[in-house]
C-alpha cells in the first residue's frame, strides 16, 4: 500500500472536490435519507429467524444458525432506519469494497466454525463493530456505511445504504458530516485513499480510528505498512506517530495529532483468542462521546 499517494496535492484536490460537492443539492437516496420499500424481504427475514430458533430448539444448531444469520441480514436496519431510531451521531465506516469478502481467520473463529458444523466465519467488519460494541455499546450511535453494489443483503456489522456510482462521494460526504467518528479500515484502492483524506480534512484528530486488519495486511507486511502509513500521513496532516512500532493494528489520535497504538493485554488475548477485537475495545476507551445532533 503506497500512502505516498496521499500527498499535499492529492489532499488539496480532495478538499476542492468536497467544496464542489457541498454546492450540490443532496439527491433523495432510498435507505440513506429517504425510506426504502423492501417488499417482502423483512417478512422473509423474520420467518427465517423463527425457523432458525425452531431448529435450534431441536438441537440442530448448525442449521438453525444458518437460518438465523440469513434472517438477521434481511432484518438489519438500513442507514435511514438506524438513524431515525437512534438520534445520536453515528459512526461512519470507511473501507474498500474488496474488504467485504474477507472473513475472520482467527484461531477461535476457525475452531468455532468447524466444531459447530456451521462453517461460517464472521466478516472482519462484524469483528470490528463487535469490538466497538462490547461494554461500550451505549457510548456511540449507530454504525453506518455504504453497501457494496449488487450485494443484498449486505454483511452484518453496520447499517448500510445503496448509492449510484455518480452519487457515492456526495452520499459519503453527507454521512461524514452527520457522524461523530470515522472508522477507517486500511486497504487497497483509490477510493479508500479519498475517504481517508476526507476524514482527516473534516474531523478532529481524536474522532478518527484507523484499523489495519489481519486479512488486508499480513503480519509480515505490517511493520512496512505502518512505516509507510506513518511517514506519509505525518508529512501531509502534521501527525505524530511513535517511532517504535509495537505490532498494533489499531490507532487513535489526540486532538493534537499524536497517535496511540493500542494492543490488547497478553492475558486478555489468551483468554479470548481475539487480540484484534480486544485492541479495538481498548482503543474505544480513549475516544470521547458525542451524544446528539447539533
């Protein structure tokens, strides 16, 4: 991942594009700022959940979990529904669409998948936002993001909306300006570089959480990715990263732009087998809360 793309000229171009986007009226987008007619999909989702519970009652857990998972995906709130139910500022999730296909490869998830017979591993997105939930469920508002085109229902984790390609930057700007926190999952593609630059242009430094997940960047690549990321973002956004890298995949910032690398404790990692998710929970403690729309 070459973060040298995010240089001063690139950021100036993004800033100019943001001002142009602000001058355009926001189109009505079903599932984002207007309700969407889902036809019978919600009823189908409820039926699948009931069927899953029945199968689990009869101890056919793998089959029951398959129905439950599919039913939950169909019943999940979209952005419009989620932000109407919870008036707190949401958390916006920024990532490459290619990342949506990646599944957790942690030892615990592999064992759970095999022993349950479900052979279903959670998406990295779900692992990220389970980490943000946990004991901090009441701290933040709903989690929102743009769904991958033609993917229905979207994977669990955040509430999604579908937008046309011509509208995605305008929709994303709307979401960024509504939200209290940006979770940026580092990955490949020009789109994520644009989103990362937009987040640093629009948000105070302490409202940005960077996540380098194990599926996007291997352990062998992690140190080089951190070096590349820190060197280029420091120069462009006047950030300050620790010179000594501790292997963390989760980064937050102070208001002054000083980065903190969050690592789950050894005991927590041994007990949960989920260093990545526990690191995200640890990082959440340092992020202040914003409670309502201004």
